[in-house]
C-alpha cells in the first residue's frame, strides 16, 4: 500500500481517511458492496439516498458495519429525498460524514451539524459555494460540468470552477468532475482542492453492482461519447451517448427526466436503451475494469509521484 503520510490535510482529517478520494453517491450503485471496497482501500465510501429507498438504505448501512471497520459517509440528495425526517434518519445511522446535494445548503446544514455530523455541500458555481459557506458547511464538493449525473443547466469545467472557488473560500474542497487517476488528482491539488471525488471510475470498477453491459459501454466510450441533456430544464444530466440520449440531446421541449426510462432494466438488466446511463466525460479515459483497491492505490501512488517529480523538475525560486 502507498505511504499515505504525505496526504495529511484537512480532508483526510475531517473524513478520518488515509487517502483523500471519495466515491460519488450514485443512485442504486453507491451501496455497501462498492462503498465498503472504497473504505477498505483507505478512501471514503458513500451510501446514496437518491434512490429514495430509505428502508433499503438502512439495511445497506447495517451491511457496511459488517463489511468494513473504516469510515464511510451518506449523501442526502435533496431533490430526490422528500422524507422530512431525513436528518434524523441519517443521524440515527451513526455515520459522522454527510454530503448534501441537489438543493439549498440552508435546508439541512444546521440540523446535521447540531447532530454532530461533518457536512460538505455539492456546488456547481461560485454563488452556490458562497451560500454554502455562509450556511456553515465544513467543506465543499466542487462539481465541474464534465462530471456525470445530475448537473447545473449552466455547467462550468473543473479547470475554471475549482480555482475560482478555491480563491474565494477558506474551507476544504473535494473536487468532482473529470478526476480518474493520479495525474488528474495532482491537478486538483494544484488548483486548490484537498481531495477528489470519483464517479464514473467507480461505476466501472469490479465491485460496482451495475450490469457488465454498462461497464463495457464505459470502456468503449470515446471522450466525445457523453451528451449533456436538459440545458433548458432542471435537473440537467450528463450521460453516455445511446440512441435514447442522442434523441434527447437537442430537444428543448422535453424534460429528459420524464423520459429517463426503466432504471432497473438498465442498471441490473443491462439494456443500454432502457434508461439514461449517467456518465462523465472521463469515460473516454477508462479502458479497464479493475478492483477498487487497485484503482485507489494506483491513483494515490501516481499522484504523489507526479507531485514529487514536478517539485524536482520545477524547484521554484532558490
């Protein structure tokens, strides 16, 4: 395992992890099988709530206790979880870290922190970041538009968004959108982050529960093989290019969510046209299905190697 002492920063301290990599909270995917593998590898697994299946989620959290003794977190996807008792639900599960997303940071931050939880809010722009900091969050997940899943209808790339927000706030940042390996992790650190979140890379990992057809579609994807849907409506989405998504790509009359399709037939049945396969542009850089532990170990090692090599090559002013 890579030496992790040089990763000590505010993110590792707040999350209680060795490696500041967080697995994205993807609906139906971010459950105990995948999340425990991430946590056991020294990073942070996250259990989703965007599926809305809170009874199942409770069982998944119990399963996490059996599968890992490492820290893990829970995401509250506000647009998809309408249960008014969600804060109590999360607090009762005994987790210490929560990310909130798809809604206002003022809705749950104070209550979550009153229950002793560390809270990071997901933001797609500077305005949202400043609002989240004012609401009292402990940190931010800064999400660039190249990432997969649900998005702001006005996406900003991580290369622009991350250094902008880092220059305006003093809370720790986890960078999301475009991060897949040691090189992109090192770049995130250079731009002001202290950790990265990976979604598409974890979707295509060996422990991901999705059907192999979806994983193979990620491996076959070029860097241009995602589409951005719903620029005219909320939520916008980034997904793999299929017949379904290509038909919706330039449709400004239809809300793509209304035609999302049968998620279960896609996720677990392998029918790539049954629903919208959410994916980031980094699908074009992924060409293997590997165990989570190998992905995380290599990413951490390469990140440190690259930072060290850059310091030697460009030692700065003497």
